[in-house]
C-alpha cells in the first residue's frame, strides 16, 4: 500500500464501494479503508435493491470489493483513527500507518443502539426488526408487535400495519398522554391495538419469537417485533475536520450539498454518514454521485494548475474586469 492517493474512501459499505468504483474506473489512485463493521450485518438478506433483492449483505459487499479491485482500487482492513487537514488530508490508521490524499469520502455510516429489553439484541435482524421496507414482505401477515421508545414510534406502528392487520403497539417508554388525538384516531383506523405498560422481556421458543412479556407478567403472543434503534452517526472524523453538523430527530449529520460535499472543502459524506434514511440502494447512488463529482473536480483543478490553464484563468480574470464610474471592478463570473 502506497502512502499517497488522489482519493481516500473511509468506509467499505455500499456508499464507499460505489464511490470507489467510479473513481477506480476514472483511473484515480484510490484507497478504501474498511473497518469491516457494516450496519446491516445482522440481516440475512437485503431487500429493495433492483437486481440484488434478497442478496445476503456479506455477499453484496464481497462482490463489490472484487469489482473495485479490477480497477486498481487499493483496500485495507483497518480503522481510520485520526484525520488532519493541511496541504492535503492525512489519515492515521489504527495499525499505525499514515496515508495522504487530495480528497476524502467519509462513508463511516452509523450504529444502532437497541432498546435495552432482554431478548431484543439477540433477535435483532431475525424476528426483531426496524424497517418494514427492508423486511415487511418477508414477515407479512404475521402477528406484529411495535415497541414504543419515542412519540415517533406511532409512525412506525402505522407503517407496519401495511404488512399485517394484526399489530399490537406496546407503549413501553411512551405514556398514553403522549399520544395525540390524531395518533389515537389513526391507530384505531389501522386496527392497531394499544397496550400500556413497560415491556420486561421477549419470550422465545425453539429459536423464534413467541411473545412479549410486560412488567406485570402478562404475555402477549407475537411473532415479530418492530423496534426503533437510536441512531448514532459515526461523525467523529467529520467533527475533527470541523465540518458543520445539523441536528435531526435521528442524530447530528453533516450539512451537505446535493453531491455530498460537506462544509469542509475536499470532504464528501455519503450513505448513513450523511443521513439516517439512506437504504443500501440510496447509499450506492450517493456514492456514485460523489465519486463522479470528485473526479470532475480533480480534473479541472489539475487543468487549471497547468501553465496553459493558469494563463487562461488570468485572461478570464482580466476580461472579467470592468470599469464602472471610473473604477475597475471584477465581474461575478471571474471570481473563484
């Protein structure tokens, strides 16, 4: 592994690999740093990705790594421990290596903090789920439960009723008084049963969910439980670079333009490092968009740095200078 690249991609999920694929095909010296901790690792399959629907996430990533290797993209299984910005970007790896690049793609994703109910973590990705678009079809028409951990959990309960007409909404950490009249009206219209009280644990039998036990000992037979994990964006590197962040109901995320460019020149954020709701297909598209834009930006930066390009820039600046009321002023088109 050499020490200097044109682009370093930190994160080897769908977004990072997609950016690397575009950059590799554009003949850019690119390095992907991958800690090997994909968010969707607990899931047996991923859904909603045209032509890849039902593919195991690990297989998807393995194919992606093979594809980018064909175009000379280097890959290392390591963690980016620190990053600094000077004439270029310096990335310190957990292994002790140091690498440099002209541009950075941050694709570090997010982590899910699950509700601390016994059984939830053990069954997450099996019959404890979070996204009906990801898993709803596979568990359709079963007995659903929804664990309320925030007022917005009402939205989740209403959404999953599209996939089953047998839905029980366990208020758990939400009080009945937290529900608005509109919430109660819609839950009733969707046929969702509302059950007050804290959930004590999940009940399993033969490696499958069979029920939800409340703190008072009552057990409600359920086959699937939807939960809302607390999203923890992995923005540490962006914060070290001074990127502007914005608060959302799902955590703090970087302020980005349509290509993923952050407030730090030369640094892009893609996938779940950029927003909470980026599914695999969205993340891949975002990585592609960022990779293509980065390649174009590098191309024109290099052209403008040549003697010919510099002369052209100087001529453009001179042409943009106008005399108004006896004073020389530069037109907006000539500003950089």
